[in-house]
C-alpha cells in the first residue's frame, strides 16, 4: 500500500507538469486546428533561461525560493516573446496553407530551437541548484516534499486561473468565438490575429512554468529535454480530448498516474524482465489505444465547421 500511495503522489506531480504543457497544445489546436510541435522546445527554453538566472543569483545570499521566483520571472517573458515570434513568423503566413505545411514548419522550428539552445548552453546535462526544500513529509506511509507540494499547488492554481480567463473574461469570450468560427468572429469585431497571438503567448507562459518545474524537480536541464516532454504532453492532450481545456488537464493527470504506476509495477508484472526504465512506453501505448478506440479523447472536442 505504501508503494501504491507513493506512486500516486509521483504520478500527480508528473501529471501536473504534463497538464500544463498539454494546455499549450490544446489552446493552439482549439483556435487554429494546428499541432504546435515546437511547444516542447518552448518549455526547454524556459527551463534553460531560468537556470541561467538561478545560477547567476545563487551566490547572492537571497533565499532559494526567491531566486527560483526570479528565474521564473525571467523565463516567462522570454517564452512569451518566443511564442509570439513563432506564431508571427512561422505559422501566420501558412494559416491558409494545406495542413501538412504548418506541421512540417512546426517540426522545423523545433529542430532550429534545439540546435540554437545547444550552441548557447552546450550539449551536456546542466544541474539545477538545490535551492528549494526537499525535506520529506510522511503521508500515509509515503513521502512528499515541499517542492512536490508546490508543483501540484501551483499547477492547480494556474490551471484554474486559465479556465477563469477563458470562461469569465472578455478576451476569453473572444478566444472562444475565434475557436468557433474565425470569420464570423472577425465580422463581430474580434481581432483574430491578436487573439491567436495571445493564445500562443499564454501557452508559452504555461510552458515556461512547466520548464522551471521540471528542471527544479529533476535538478537537471538539457537542450533536448523538451522533445520527449512535448510528445508526452501531446499524448495527454489527445487522451483528454485535444481542443478541450478540461480534457487537457484530465489527460495530463491520468497520463502521469499511468506512467508512474506502470513504472512502479512493471517489474513485478513481468517478473523482472522489464524495469522502470521502460516508463516512456506507457505514454505511447496510451496514445495508440486512444487513437484506435476513441480518437476524440475522453472528453471529446466539439468540432465546429470552420469557414
């Protein structure tokens, strides 16, 4: 039982991160019908930017949480600016092109960002300074530390705030109108280009937050860290129902739990043939099963006819 609870805690932490990244995918898809495969690299840029700031401030005597907060405050605007540039330069000119063109462009942007960050930060794994408390607390026989509690709490508050933004604000109504039908939204006075750019910017801010969480939780950052994380978050978005905010959150949490529980028990189930290093397998098994059995995802996007 202790092992089960521990794996559930680990799954909630991991799922919170997946959910934040998946929201970036699902927001862009809901507005444009486009899979932004460069989003994982935006997460990576956020992690490396925050790491640089954190290392620069590590010897100043400031409290650890304050240093990490400064790192986050530096990473978020960088990623927001990057998201704006990606949309403006790479995607907007191809908005009316065949669907394959922006998909190839997204992959190209992903590769370019990886290589640029490798040139700037190197190809080796970089360690994130242990500035946040990892003192364990006992919970029903399992352990959870302050950092993990903070990740779950911040992710929950951020996701709740995003839902309120989309459902209760004027710009949220404009986002929903644009997702429903961009042409009609434009006739009603909505600046569609501005709304699409805003969507990329908000998704990139969430990516920056997720990048800081990942690097702080695992104490490392790397120029290719966004690739696998992005694929898993995309899987989470598909699992929940891509284009659906609640579905992205649900899909992220479920995928985190599935991956954590699977990696914890796969050794026992296979008699030791497979170990926890096969944890990535579960994400792609989930993706295959969802695409075969329920392509619309658990909460299924309401598909509207675009003009």
